[in-house]
C-alpha cells in the first residue's frame, strides 16, 4: 500500500512539472536550400516553394507559349512554382479578372500579369497589392502605374517602325489599312498610336481603314477580305499582332494578292515566319516574349526579397525582321530563344 502511495505521489509531481514547463519543443528543421541559417530564395518560412502566378491575356498563340518558357526558365533558377493560367481568349476581360482574384484568394506569393484591359484590371491589382502580393505587369499594362514594374515592348515605337517598314514596301505611296486587336488593351492602343504617328512622315500614304480583329485569326481573315472589297486599290496592311498577321496573310493568299498588297505584322509565329520567307509578309516587328516572362518572374522575386526595383518600366526591345536579316545569328536567337525544335 505504501509502495502504491509512493508511486501515485511521484506521478502527481511529474504531472505538475510538465504543466509548468510545457511539452518538449522539436528542433527546427534545417533549410532545404540557399544560405545556411535562412530559407532558400524560392521557399517560404514553412519550407514550401513560393508560388508565382503568371496570368497572360491568352494561352493559345505562340507568343504566349514563349512568355511561358521565359517564366519557367526564371522559375527554375529561383526554385519557385510557376502557376500558368490565362483566360479563354484575349477578349475575356471578366475571365482574367476572376483568375487574378482566384490567385489572390489562393494566397500566391506574387503575380505576373499581361492585362487584357488597361482600366478593368486596376482594381484586381490594387486588391493584390493591398494583401502584400507583389504584381508586375508584362506586354500589356495598366492605365495607372500601380504595378511594381512594367516589362514590355515600347509599343508606340514598334508601331512607328511598322509604319516605316510598310512605307518602304509600298514605295511611300498608296492606301493602307490597319488591323488592331482589342480596343482598350494598352499594347493594341499604343501600336495603333505609333503607326498613325509614323505615317505622318509619308504625305503620300493614306490610312483608309482601321478594323478590330478581337485577337482572332479567323476574324482577321474576314476583316481583311472586307477591307480589300471596300478598297480594291489597297497598297498595304499593318496587322498589329500574331492573329492579325496570320489571318491577313491567309486572306491575301485566298485572293491571290500577295504580289499586289504588302503586309507588315507584329510578332513571329511559325506561320508568320513561313509567310515572310514566302514573300507574303514583307516585315515582322518582333518582340521578345521570352524576356518578358523571364524578367517578370525575376522582378517579382526581387519584390518578395524586399530588394529595390529601380526601374518602373523595362523595355524588352523590338526588332524589324525581314528576308535580308532573318538568318543572322542575333535574329535567329530572338526567334528561337530555346533553339529550333
């Protein structure tokens, strides 16, 4: 009986001691990467990889696939997870707003965004920033400079260079048409602005038609045919993005007007490069989508690490490609940043 009482007394003392000191604490886990004593660049305090949402205007066209390749390359270097989600089409503004909101609610660590509309995406970006989620815009930005950085082509300058290339192709004389791709999208509006400004140097060139193709190659084909019907003496066309270039080239093939009507287009899909080599397209105004995706992720990571972002705008560059320079080493590297497949 005494032995039992002694054991009960010892158990009581142990219980009181445990209540006072608490449970023994586990040794903190060692960081999985980076410098000793801290989390790796792409890891959260819990050890999971940071998640960067890259939200383009669309995913179908080769331009966006090259943006993705650049984002993934940066994601590998930074040891972060790239979440790639785009709306159903480049005109689906509501869909993109919902995607941004969903990623905010999911608690991503940063967002890289190509805005479908310069005004409508302002509030979602403000919502992200208010929750300390850094946002960098690429390709097509916002009408208010609220993102931490905007990485894009100087689209006004690209439009001016398109005007110069088309003027050269038509001998600085004649009627021309313009295919924009979405009124209200900053990149489309700026290319239109630059093209119109560029044409002012050429008093014998008249812009007779501007049509919105809604970033749809089939609509671009149909609208080009309409433009040709309305202006049978048309000398040239500027298509301000990849779907416009593809659709316009197909319309000229269909009408057998590839020798008569000259075409200059933005971007450089395989279809467009083929049309350039065949002489259907006279020049391509080529951006660097790989660089946009790459530096978009890199810049978001700088913000996450609380590093200063000194530049509010990074010009990713634009080059006019034609049959004379397409096979040079620098142009081939621009057209195929990951090498030919």
